[in-house]
C-alpha cells in the first residue's frame, strides 16, 4: 500500500508518515519498482500503535521506547502522564474560572478586562499587604463578587480576611448567596469564614442564612451566627448566647447581644430566667457566677434584680462586689 492510500485510511498525513520514518518509528517494509514507499499490514498496525500512544500524551521519543525497548515499563511513565495531566487540567480550570469571572462583569472595553485581571492577580498574590490593599480598593459595583467570596473563604491572614469581609459587605446582597456554599463546606475553617463574612452583611438574605447556621454541626459556626443575630432581634440565639457567657467564649460580646435582645420585655424575662438557671448550687464556679452577674447588668426586670441581689451576698468576694456594683448601676439608670 502506497503512502497516499495509507494516509487516507489511517488519517495520518503523508508528511507525518515521512516524519515517523525519519525518526525510525515506522519504516515502510518495501519499495515499489518506481521507488515509492510500500506499507504492509504490519506497518499499518505499527502506525496505529504509534497514534494510540500519542493520544495518551506520550512524546514521540517515549513512543519509540515503548514499542522497541523490552525493558521499558509503562507504570512510571503513566504515573507521570497522570501528574502532568492533572496539572494541565488545574491550569485550564483556573483559566476557565478567570474568564468566566471576567465575563460575569460584562466588561464594556479592554480597560474593564484589565482592571478585573489586575484584581484577580492581586487577590492571588503571596503578599498579604497586596491582597489587603486589593480588597480595600475594590469597586464592588464592577468587581467579580465570586472572586471576593472565594478569597474570603480561603484567606488565613486576619487583616486580609477583615478587608475581604468589608468588601463583601459593600457588595450588598450579591455575596450571601455565594457564601451559602461555604456554610456547607467540608472544612470547618471554611464554614467559620463564611459565617463571619455573613455576620457583616446587614441584609435579609444574610440574616436568613445566619439563621440556618444556628443549627450547624460546628459549635464555632453556631456561636458566630448567634453573635450576629442577637442584635438583629433573633430570639433563637438566646440559648447559645447564654452558653457562651457561661463558657467564657466571647462572653462580653454575648452579653451585649443578650442586652440588645432584652429590649423586648418578653425576651428580657426569658433571658433573665435562663441566666439565673445557670446559677445552680454546686455547678456554677465563682468565675461563672461573676460573668452571669455582668451579663444581667443590661437585662431589665424583677427577675434580674432579684438574682443580682442574691449574688451581692455571694460567698466569693469578687462575685459579690460585681453584683453589688451592677445593682448600683441599675438604680442609677432606673431610679
């Protein structure tokens, strides 16, 4: 079979077949009387073997070794091909994501494209200072919010993370829907970054997502959600906030949140009762009693006052002084 017919049947161009011959990959077995190359059935099978190995990403040199060196084993080469393919897919995926983010901003011209590319480069920088500057300088009306969300969910530097949360808060209701996936992430640190970002977004959508976070499997996520929702008047946060006071976990912030909720008279009584219940003899150590007395400072009503009066006679001097001082403040505020 002459080279032209082989090219038509195999799909390999005559030029490539000549190249294979020059490399010693596929040598036509014979020549016609006119000197033309003649390929046998075995030669054509060799061509298909070459093409099959090339389709796996092997170089022509590796193809030649695979076909001719009996000691050549495929396992190491295949492992290397897998590694390189994964790296290429990662690069291509990153490029696709970047292009989609640029497309989502609906750029009107190349300056808009370049601005987004500069932001993406800055957010991916190894320099925390550069990432922080990029977040603080972001025009959230034109920036790809998805990029800010991804950066916020993966940021480990606290200063940069704060700047990213600020930027997301400026973006309004665009960010919360994207942060919802973060609340369900497998990694606990991502879930915690998501809830902290939502806590700084004062929209109804963010509030609803924070409500769902109150039942999250991660205690830290529930606590962050409670601290954010207390000042928003969400009554379901009361048990978690009281636990935080008892356990000394952001207890000052938790007490402030309880004080905000206590603006509702019905909730005030419920909060006072809940705090008082944690004073069970033998269970509440002196530091716990002192924190509970401090938390009762901003809770109006007779129940809170009676509990503070009891604590003012506490056997622990620190607890007694704290409760007595809180009582004087209540008298001053409500003579």
